[in-house]
C-alpha cells in the first residue's frame, strides 16, 4: 500500500470523510468494469460497485494498512458480486414460472443480457460466456486485470494451485472460442 | 517429452507462469514438434486478443451526478468497529489447541471411570478371606484364591484352593 493511500485511510478513520473520495477514485472505473464483466449488465454492475464502496467505507477499520488496498477492495467486489448473483437468482426463481425459467436458461436471450457498448465489449463478453463463474473470476483477475497468481488467490480466498487449474481451463476455453468465432483476432498474431 | 505432457503446460506458458526449467523443456520440444508450437502460438495470440478487447472496450462509468450521489450515500454510513475475533491470526491455532485439550480431558475422565481389572498375579498373591472358614493362624496361609475376569464380558470367576493347592468349593 502506498503512503498516499495509507494517509487517506487514516484521515477517513479520523473522521475526514472528504478523504474517502480521493481514496476510491482510482478504482472507480476499474471496479465498475470488472463488475460489469462479472454481472454482464450495466445496472447490476453499478449496484455491485456501489455495494463495494459502501462495504469499503463501513469496514475500513478492519483494513490492515500494511496490506495491499487494491487487493482488499477487489476482494470486496468479488464477494459483493457473488452475493448479488445469489440474491438475483433466488429472486428470479421466485418470480418466474417454469416456461420462463427455460427461456432464461439460454444466455443472451434475456433483455438484460443484451450487451451495451461496442463491438469489442460484445466480443469480450461472448468469450467470457463460455467460462464457469470461478474460471471467469480467475481469468478476469489474472489475464485482464493482470494481477499475480498470489494476489488472485488471495482475492478469491483459494489456493494458488486452484487459481492455476481454473486459469488453464479458462485459457483453453477462451482460445477455442476465439479460434471458432473470431479467427481474425488470431491471424495477426500467428 | 510427449506432446500430451507439453499440452498441459502450454496454457501456463502463454501466461509466463511456467518455471524456467519447465519452460526450457517445452521450448526444446517446440523445435521438434510443429503441432505443439502452433498450439502455443494460438494460446498466446488468444490471450493477447482478449487483453486487447478489454483495453479497447470503452470503460463504463457513472455520470458525475450519480457519482456524487453514490459518495454521499456511502459516506453517510457508519464505520463499524472491528470485531474482537476479526483477523486474529491465532484463531485456528487456538481452536486446535482447545480441541486437543477437550480430547485429553475426555480420555482422562473415561479412563478414570473405567473399572479396574483385577490382576491375576496380584489375585494369586493376595489371600482371600472367607467367612465360612476359620481364621487362619498367623504365619500359616490356609486358602489361596485366583480371580479370572473376562475383559469382554466382565464375567468374574474366583477359584479358591486349600493349602495343598486342591480346589475346594467354598460357595456351598
């Protein structure tokens, strides 16, 4: 954790609420982007990111200033996203009748699944769709956010071996997806 | 080295996570195997493509008004006090120690309550006093007894012998 962040954390804990904004602003877009890639929906992503900032503020006293603030805030986001997905699935299951559930099973058919943004986002989200939730988390943290294996393991509260196993599986699936659907992306590099 | 083994390592090689020794072995294999070389190139290209897509993706953001509103909501919350147990590194160690202590205490109590099995040798040495028999003269041992106890059923058999070591039925 850098000195600036340490200082800002101490200021917030001493009651200077204005210090919270400069503390979280560097993570504003990265966290929202990661939340979007996990939830596949802009409104859900905003909700998850807001929950992340709320928990960050509420539990700032629990944060050890000698540790990495980025890892901590990413950890909060991943857990907030998981909780959000569980809550959402429960609500959907309660609200939906059986025929609607069957329709919802096909990804990309739901109105909220229609991805906003440009072609790049659509393609990236299409590639991420083939991954399991754990593979997606690992792939996003390690290969997209470019965190280390150890940092990813810490954020996901699992072992480095587990991260490596899921990462290998995720890379295989992503490579197959890109090769089958977007071979032009590989052409330049090969 | 077989292609099957190399294929397992290729995804890790694409992310530069393979230890140097293994990476060198994989690269040596590539010189002989065009198939594995092509596969590794595809993995690297796919990874680069995914990263490029993520970078090219226009980042989502809140409008300034939404961001201000969010900050107001967040900082209106109360900072919670640290829980007494939160983040205590000795928590698992203490739980383990407590468990061991409980097991030790339980074992001790069980052993203490268990009936003491009479030792055959001790029983042979110990004179048994029978009310039916007149009191032995000091220095002369009239009766010997032998106790056998089944460990499984707890059945106890006591044999009495006279001074000539001949069995006598004192129960009658």
